[in-house]
DNA sequence: GCATATATATATCATATGCCATATATGACA
DNA sequence: TGTCATATATGGCATATGATATATATATGC
C-alpha cells in the first residue's frame, strides 16, 4: 500500500471499508431512483405536499403509464405512499431523507435545479 | 385538464414544462453519475482535496480498472480533473455543484451516509 | 527491459426506458 | 344492473444503457 496520503481520512471513516461501502450503496440506491428526470420531478413536486397522479401529470408533463410505473417503483422502495380518494390516488413522501435531499438539491441548483 | 389542485405550483415554475424537464434532466444526469457506490465514494473522497488513483483505491476498496473507468467517466462529464505527477495521477473535483451536493448528502445522511 | 501506476478494450449480462396495449377501480347515469 | 367515462396500474417487447470480469495497453522511472 504505497499511497497513504490520506490515511487519516480512511481511518476516521466508518471502521472498515466494507462498512463504508455498504453505506455508500444505500445512498447510491436512493440517488439512483432520483437520477431520472421524471422521478426527480415527482419527488420535487411532492415536497410541497400530497398530489394526485393527475396533478403530477400536469406538473411533470410525463406520460401516464410512465408516471404510474415510476410511482410504483418509488412505492416499493418506501419513498412514497399512496392514498385513494374516490377516483384519484394521492401520493405523498414518506421518507424524510428524501425530503431533505430534494431540499438540498434545490438549494444547490437553485432555480436552475429542480424548482 | 381536470386536476388543477396545484396549478399555482406549476405556474410559478420555470416558464414551461419543457424548460422544467430540461433542468431536471441535467440534475438527474449528475445524480446518475453519483448513483453508484464507487463513484459516490470517489466524489466524497475528493471533497477533502486532491487524491491519486492509488489513494482512491485505498479509500474505496475498488478494483483498479473499475476506478479508472469511473474516473474516466467523471472526467468526461466535467466533474473531475486529472493531473499527472511522475507515476501518479491526481484527481480533484472541478464542479462545485458536486462539492455542494456531496456536502448536502453528508449533511442529510450523517454518519450513515457517505462520511 | 522490468516494475509500478493508470487507462482502455472487449464480451457478457442485467436493468432501465419508451412505446403501446390492456386491465382494474371508481363514479355517473340511463 | 349495465354501460360508459375517467383515473390509475400493469404487461409485453425492442432497445439502450450500465455493470462486471478480464485482458491488454500506455506511461513513467529505474
């Protein structure tokens, strides 16, 4: 191991590399879900509160089937929750990491970002 | 367009939906790059300053060829820059959006995140 | 030429995406 | 009740994109 320029950094990290990687994979998984314009916009929209699928369609301009599939995925990943009210299904965020992350994104990218 | 619950939101957004989508795609592209444990760790490591590929190998535990490929990708995307010094190649972040984003991730996920 | 450090190529495989069709659920109304 | 319209969900299929493993290539210093 010839290159130890940042040995302290490595050492002050979560005990071992496996642990670090495990954590990185979790965060990366979340980012992966957001790494698609439609899902990112969905997440962004929902930070403002509950919205129906129809609302989200207006907001994102996405095709209905895509929207539904993306919401399904986000549901399975525990990011959003659905609630049916008559003909509409309303979605809301249930992972506050996600809320905070989207807020951070808006912060970082400002008007050029997601908001 | 029956569902206008959040018409104000839509309207206070970047002029039109195309514009909004375009912005979302840019951010999504950045997130996509970070949505992989190795690249996320690379970005995280580099927020602490320049590191050689060897350093990054120690830090992330990733295989050399993977590391090189990921760095190549990040280079092409304008996220990092390389500088050769004798046998080593040192990388550093050159996109401050990335720095801010990683900082936000650390903030959001704390010790459970990337740091 | 040899060792070390880094980069790239190739093959294979899995997954995501888009497009389109269709299915289900709810409500309205004859 | 039966049918119709609306809202949402899901499935098939072609293609694109990304991951992984492995091999090989380039650059530097001795």
